[in-house]
C-alpha cells in the first residue's frame, strides 16, 4: 500500500502548474506569440552579469575537488558568516554564522522550518491570499494550515481576524511580504501590531508562537517610499526563509537560507531543530557551487526596472478597462477582482481570448485572479486588447 496522500499530490499538479502546462500545449498549437501567458512566476529578467562572472571565477580559480565536495550540513561557514555580516549591516541585527542554514531555495527553507517547529496537530496561521504550497508544507510537517482572509480593500493583514484565529494549538504565523499573489508589502505598523499580538498570546498560553517570514521577493520593491520591515527587529521568536530565485533570477538553481533570530530565549533548541529537520528530510548541504556564488554576489539584485514598467503599464490599463486592482508595491504579481463571483469561470472565459491567468481560489481568496507580469513588455502590449475585450464581454 503506497502513501495515498503523496500519490494524490503526484497525480494532481497545482492549478498554477496545470495552467502553465496548458500554455505550453496551446503555444505549440497556435504559436507562442498568440498566447498571453501570465500563469507562473518565472523571472524574465536575466541574472546580473556579475553572477556569470563570479561563477566563471569560482570554476576557474577553485580546486574542483573542494568546490564540488560536501560542505558542512548547514552550509559553508564562510558563506554563512558573510550573510550574517551583511544582514547585520543592513538591518541592525546581531546575527552570527550559527544563525544561518543554507537551503535548496525557499521551499526547502519553509519545509525545514515547519518540520522543526511543528508537532502533530499544531496550527499555522497564514494571511490569505497565500502561496498554495503552504498547505502542503504544513500538512507534511503534521500541522494544520489556518488561512485568515486579509483586509479586502488593501490585502493587509486583518489583525482582528488573526486574533480570533489564535488558539492554544497555534504554533506559528506564516507571512509573505511582498506577497504572492497580491504584491502587497506589509507595513511597519502591521508588523508591530502582529508582534504585540503574538507576545500577548505566547504569554497567555505559556507556549511560544513563532513568526515565520517567507521572503523570496524581499528585493522586488518598486517605489522608493516603500520599505519591507525586517521581522527580527519586531519579534524575537522569528525565523526568516529567504531565496535568491527572484532577487538574482536564479529559480532553477535552488539556493537560499534560513535565518533564526538569536534573540529568542530558546534559540539553541530551535536552531538544533532546523538542523535536525534538514537531516531528516535529506536537505543537508545545499548545492556547493552556488553556496560559493552567493558569498560573492549576496548584495546584488537583478534589474527590476522591467517589472516596475510592466506593473505601471498593466495596472493603468486594467483600471482604464474597468478592472478592480489593489496596486502592488512589490513582487511581480497583480491580484485582480473577477468581474463575476466565480473566478475559475472567469479564467476559463479568459482562455477564449488566449489569456492565461490563475484563479485565486487556491490562494485562499475566491473571487480574484492572479496575473504574473514577470514577462516581456512586448507580451503585455500584445495582450492588452484581449484584456479589454474580455472585460467588454461582461458588459
């Protein structure tokens, strides 16, 4: 008898992947230029030239046996120290190399962190809309995901709703800012209020509630007056899960890290749990070559001006066409209200105009759709008439 849960996960792709595969098939049928694929968050901007140069330098100037050999289970010590020093200089923290655990991207960071923190039956609160795989990761760790709908007009966390969702079984709150799929950046006030709430209930229940911050889009913020607050400066029992997939346009290379706040009283136990979860899941020694790379390019970001231009163009035209959109401040997603209550039906209608967009249902926000605008500016221009016709079809 096989593990039925995993067989089911293997047979049924996420709605995002299903649409992505449909798009590949449709492009083969009618030509790639005739399909307007906004389904998946695959960066369209190349990695900085310095990334290529650093990789070449590492390959040419490092002993290949050492370069491609095992590192420490939690990652190369020198790389972890570089990351700690950079984080401290940027955010005013006092982290050390022993606070970092290098991973195969943000998915591994989240899976390991949840595996370290959760016991069977523990609850993880997250703000909806949320990345659908949070449910898979949480349930794999024996927990239960508890989505709490964000404020409708802003998609900011609804603190009153979060407070109503907290129970003695709550082990963690999982946030994602800039958010996938809304592009919203949680404010300083949001983080302060959330931290106060978690302090209150940790004390009330006599058990810690942790704050997990999923941050693959931290660097993708387009407006100078918008800053992404660093959770460790607000709440001691915090863990940051980071990935270079989006910031450096390296999604296929799978490199990221977990940073554990050393201000928490039980830091040593939590970090040991991270190491133990990585061991039990087989996530030890992230790709060694890319551990050496990020040590050299940790402070770089791909050219996100293309994403900003895409956002500005698409947002202004969608609003002009009559769509309701909360303007995103970061990431490269736009969350748009469906003109009809059934967002899946809207997405099916959009296919008739060769527009591939994802229903918000799997993100915990029915009635909305996600548009991933990390595409070429030319694709957006070609797609605009179809977006206009689609809206007109409802009038």
